[in-house]
C-alpha cells in the first residue's frame, strides 16, 4: 500500500501503458520472449528445477519461433534448456535470492552470460535507509540486503506455487 501511495497519476499511467511482455529479435537468438514471470501471469512461478511438463504447460502458448525466454519473478539466476527452449532468469539487482550481490544477464551473439556485481551491503542499507520514507525501511533492508534467502530457502518458499507438495519444496 505504501508503494502505491507514492505513485503520481503520471507514474500510474506510465505503468498501465507498459506491456506485460515483449518479443524482440536478438542477434544470435532470433525471437526472444521477455516477461516478468510467465506469458500467462505476472505472478506465476517456475523454478530452475521445475518439471519439464510444468515448463511445457507454462510456455505452451508461445509460438515455436520463440526459442529463448527471459523471465524473472523468483529473483534467482539460472539458465536452463527445457523442451528445446532456452530459459534465462537473470536474477535480481536489488533483491537477490541465492547469494548476495546484484545479479544480471547478457544475451550476445548466441551466448548467455550470468553476471554478479558485489555490493557493499552496509553502505547500501545505510544510504537507502537514511533517504527512505518507507516505514521500517532499515529492518526490511537489513533482512533483504544483508541476509538474502539462500537458494534452498527460496526454492522451498516458492515450491508450493510451482505445484509441489510442501514436503517436496526445495528438494
């Protein structure tokens, strides 16, 4: 609620005008589909270890000409080949899961590279908390930036949203 209250009408109009996804030609890849989560939902979860059947269900509506997908949502970087389609999750610059640092990816002439830029977590927390009006900013930043969830913790947390029973999450 706090975040939404910070948006001006111009910000809201800009966000509403943005597409949920985009398909672009990328040298060495052909058509690449980009979305926050999946083609079906901005909140749907697929993970590095999701079953091949789950991936086929999630990306089944994409044209066969799209052989590369760049998605996010889970903030965990990975590159995976599934059902003949390359799936890239660049991770997250500001809220990583798995290990500390700013995570990002490049697609260049047919090659994918995952990158991580180490940051000074203490400086980031101090500077951001000092300038933020977000209630509880320092506590949130301490938790999110200084101690990001491990890959195992994140897989366990997101696993149920991937259709797994609670006992199978993160394994």
